C-alpha cells in the first residue's frame, strides 16, 4: 500500500487544487511500480492552508498555477521515487524515461510498461543489459509507434537504435548495473519511440530473491 | 503506549530524496514545513509486532482546501470509501489521522463504523466537525483497526502535535509498515512572487502499483 499526505500554504481554489493534485499524482505516484499489485488502500490527501498570503489561484491556466503545479509535481515525484527505491528486496531504483511519443500520457504509459516488466526487473537484478526485454515491454504497452524509430539507452550506453540492436560493450553495461546495485543507486533506462513531443517517466526497482522471501513469509 | 518524537525517529532512517533541479529549494519540515500545519506520531499498540510508532496525525490551524486521490481497486478499504464520501460533500478539511497495522479493508459495515467512531472521537478532541477529519489506514487486509488501542491513544496523539520538523518526522515513521526508510520532503518555491512551501510524507514498499483517481 502507498499512502501520502501533502501540505502547502499556497492559496488556491478548490477546483484548481483538485485538478492540480490529480495531475501531480498522475505524474508521480501513478507512475511507480514495485510488484504490479494495486492496493485496496492507496490514498493521497492534499491540504492547502492559504496562509502564505500568496495570490489566490483561481485559474488552472494562470502563471501562478503553473508554478504551483511544478512544485507539487516535484514533491510528489520525490516521494514516489523514494517508494520505488524502497521496494521490497530492491537493490536499486529504475528510472525509465520515454520521449518521442505523441503525447505525455502515451509516453507515460510506455514508461510504466517498461518499469513494470518482471523480466526487465529481473534482468537489472541479474546485471544483464537486456535490450530485448526493454523493447518488448515498450511494444506491448498498448501505444502504437514505428518500431524502426525505437531507441534504447542504458545510462549513456546505446543498446538499440532505429529499431536495431547496436554493438555495445556488454561488460561496461553490466558494470553500470552492478555499480547501481552496490550503492542502492539509480539505473536510467531511456527509450525514444519517435519524433513526437510526448515525454513521460516511470519508476520501479529490480526484482530480487528477497522480494519472494519477504512476501512468502508475510501473510494476509 | 506512546513515545516521544525524538524516540520515534530512531526506528528507521529517512529515505534519500531525489529532487530535480529547478526554481525551488529543499527545506526541512516535511508535512509541517508549510504555514499552519502540525503533526505527531506515536506508538499506540496497533502493530502486531514491535514498538515502532503506528499512529500519525496531521492537522491544519485553519480550514484547508482539500483534495484526494484514491485507489481504483474495487475492493476498497473502509477509510477510502469514507474519505471519498467526505470529499464529495466538503471542500475543506482540518485533520488527517493515519494508522499502520490494520488496513481495515474487506471489513464490511463494521470496518466502516470503526472509521466513523475514530473520526468522531478525534473530532471531539480537536474541537472540530467530524467531516473535517480524514483517515488513512495501512497494514493487513481483512483486519479491523484495533479501535480500543487507537481511541486510548488519541489524547496523547493530539497533545503531541507540533509544528516542528520532529513532529513531521515522527508522523512519517508512524505510517510505515514494511518500509526500511521513512519518506518525507519539503520545498520552498515562489508563486506570483510570494514564497510558498509544499511538504509531504508517504509510505510504501510492497503491493505498489498505484492507479489512483
């Protein structure tokens, strides 16, 4: 289960605040995954006191709303990433960034598909730079794209371009994953699916033996 | 049945928080960083094992504009159903009570009544209306809240409320279950040339694939 409480002293109308919170949730908590199981209790409550004496935000399209939305996004993303980082049994955080989609929601859906893949997660734990599993997870996300434009990077290492696997230093790519696991750091997977303006991110973690051990022993 | 704020922060360390660079700066305080908010966390005897804090409270000095996002799982817990109903009829709230140990999910009418009684008791202590109190639960599915333990702990929880960073940290620890770290963050930024603060806390480690609306 994930729970969250968000507070701010910005002054904002109810309608705008509720829209902002849903947008931020979609860009953060709804873009994380540890095990693919949706809880019965997931909740985020967000309260705005208005005590900062800032100008009241009554329009979602105002500059002030854009500023508050950016702050809300970054706070929720910070918390969301820390949940994925702390995934049961995890040795590293996986950050998937998708660009080139037709829209932000489409990019986000592809990113979460990759972050959710048990095979991608297991490959990261096995320190295996498995571009095939990443490409497959992007492809079954339910978003249409031209596969000849598919590009996959692991960190700065190009694994796939123009829909074709590239020659790369497998040892260096494996070391990149290994080092992230040793320091409980971050593995960056960057996927490009075309030339569109859509960009989205999702966060997950690797899948270790410990995940099975923890959940085999924790009963409902 | 309760512990001080300084003791609770010793149970698990804080999570590393990864914030991108931007027109904001990270500040201490978590949920209490913004003006008007207080928080507390303590052990109320709800957990099956150990003495890690398991009750958290966040309050606001004024009517706060409220929003929520909730699981779209059809098997939704009683606190989820309760909060959705309240937010449908009220645009403001003053308090959020959170327990760890029992999810109060799949507990039927009895579980829903537990929520109402918990909310009602807290509202009386805080001298506010029940509909100004929201509630979140996490823990084992199928188990009702240990209501007697919760109700007994409420006076001390209310008396422990603090606008300090320690209060925020205690609350962030109290909402954890299998988490190895507590999650809390706050930033200061500008809206229309005025400094504003946004803070938050979260918990989660397993059964994580949110789809909230």
